[in-house]
């Protein structure tokens, strides 16, 4: 892993958060640099209803705000959908695409995820492309094959460290309290790195690979120390400032 890769501590609020929760976000933004020792970058991806207000609430800090999904088109007759351009217009700088909950609940395939990543780029957003296996796939010994297929199908050939982050989230570990072993995480992230280099060439060496799946302050130090783990994509623990900053603190040295 190139030493120049700066870790990213990212949160995904999912379908959580009202205006009253922005005070937690402000606490995160004001405390993150001290918590991380300035060694990492911070991002929270919020529901579309909060993007504009979240951006304003962290104004003046280096704390980034992102969205949780986008439509592939710039505009059109897509009632209820939100384009990447609309997200960027609110001041966000990232968008999550291909989260397992989108793949499962909305039937999104690898090709759709790649299209959404390109839509994010079109609007000037960095795409966080999620990959990961289900419990059944892991038990069948298919983890590395699934990751290889998802990388090949979901990560466009034009991806690089500036426009793309990859997040490995074993589906069976999301919100369950279950966590892969350090050895499991190392194997998955090494495989993802090798597939990115194979697909993107030298650019694949610098793309950040985040680990997600029941990350919390108690296990963050062990997980973030794994080779090719360049940060975290945090679910439930990103809703509370104390938990989020506790995870960031693993980078304070």
C-alpha cells in the first residue's frame, strides 16, 4: 500500500436522521481533527433530505458530506429519484453507489452500479463503490470470486484515486455485530487491491479501499491496521459523535 494514501473515515446514515440530528454532525466536524490527529479525512453520507443542511452545518471545516445513492441520468421523468447533479448542487462531494442494500432491495446489478459511478463523476462527485459477499456465498467459498466479479463489473475503467473509493462490506456483517477475522479482511482487501491494479494499472495502487461491516470503537484499531485497509465505511456507529470520533481516534497515533 502506498504510504501516500490518506485514510478516509466515512459514515453512512442510511434511512436515519432528522434536522435534530445535525447537532451530532456538528460535534463530529468540530472534533474530528483532534480525534484523528489530523491523519485522516472525514465524510458522512446523509439522506437526501439532509444534504443541503448538513453541508451548511459543517461549513468552515474540512468535513465532507455525501449522498447515499444517485440516479444514472442527469434529469428526466424519474419521479422520486435524485441525480448526481442535484446532489452536487447541494454542496456534497461524494456519493455511495452499489451498497448491498441497494443491490438487494432494489435489484441493482454491477452494470447499474458502474453507470451510477460514472453519473457521480459526471457531476464532479467521488463515487464510493461498494462490494461484498453474502453469508451464503462466503459459506460456499465464493468470496474472492464474488469480489472479482463485482470489481470487474462495478468499477469503470476510468476509475482512479481522485474519483473513486472502493468499500468492502461483507453483507453478513452489516448491522449484525458479526465481524470477519483480521485474516479474512486482509485476504479480501489484498484480493481487491490486486484486481484494481489488474483492471486500472498503476492507478489501482492508490484507490482507497475501505472496510465496512459492524465497525465500532472497540474493533476499529485492529481492523484499520490491516494492510490495504485505507479507512472505514461506518453504519450505525456513525450516528453518534462519540462512536464516530472514537473510531477516528485510531489514527491519532
